[in-house]
């Protein structure tokens, strides 16, 4: 099973700051890595697919990069509405797995 | 508009069974794989199972293999999860989600809560 780890676990950020979340895979997964945002009491929402592909309707301040075993989600110019948990998800190898999540809080 | 609506959750005793359903609308049902993902209270997301668009291919997490069965009725636009031999650790909010096999999950339902307790 491919284990995904995320760092940091938690980040408290001021609006307009830049946020970078890292997801590391225990084995190479190519570019089969996706990012989701989950706000309290809501379902997860797809932000980025296949490492860096944008999703219609998702603000352009969200971007992704990486390959192999190290991936990053970047939120440029953080807004208050971005307070949420962020999860990475790999679909390159069965069983599919999620990272443990990174909680982003607004100062 | 794509919609996924889960139902069938509830309180069940350890060792019992439940069947979850997910009614889908807004897209051509058999063009997409469907998935179950669960979230234990206060915890992260856990992939449970996936089924291909035609229903011929199914995949399971090790934690549910042999106990849970995913299926779909393409005539009713409905996804199912038959859950047998339930354990306390199966307690979670169960989401159905649309995607492609080995791809991202682009639409999610609101979830149905399963509680396993005596």
C-alpha cells in the first residue's frame, strides 16, 4: 500500500499570505495525485487533479506541482474562505489512499 | 447539475449488516466509475471501494475486503454498498463520489452516517 504523508499537519496563516502544503508518497505514483478541500460540515471538493490540472470553478490561486513521490499544493494570496482541511489522494496504485490532511486556519 | 444522494445509514450492532444506496443524476450514469469513501468522526478520508462504469470491475480496501460488496444498477442510476459483519471501526460518514478508475473524484454526495455500536 502506498502511504501518503502531508506536511505540515496544521498551519495558521494571515490573509494574503502564500501557503504551501507538501504530500509525500512512499513509492512513485507518477502524476496520479489529486488535491481536495474540505470545509467544516461539508463534503470534500476537488481542487487539482493529476498533480497540476486545474478544475473549472476553482479559483486560480490554487495550483499544484510535483511528480514521482513529492507533490505540493500552493495557495497564493490566501483568502478567509480558504480555511479548511486539505487532503492529497493517490490513484496510481491500488489500494487508493488519502493523506492524513492539513488543516489551514486563518489568523 | 450533477447530484449524488446517499441513504441507508443508521445504527447497527457489531456483526450486523447495512446496505447503502447512492442515487445519481445529472450525467450519463454508466460513463463513470463510482466510489465509496468514508470518514470516521473527527478523522481523515479513507477510500473504501470503486466500481467501473459497466460494473464489471470492482476494487476494495483491505479493511473491508470480504465483508463489503459494491454494486450498481445502471437502469436505476443507483450505486450500492452492501456492508456485512460490521465492526465498530466501520463507524463513519460514507460518501459516494464520481470519478474514473485510477482518477480523481470530481463530485461527492453529502454522505450517510453509519454507526456500529451495541
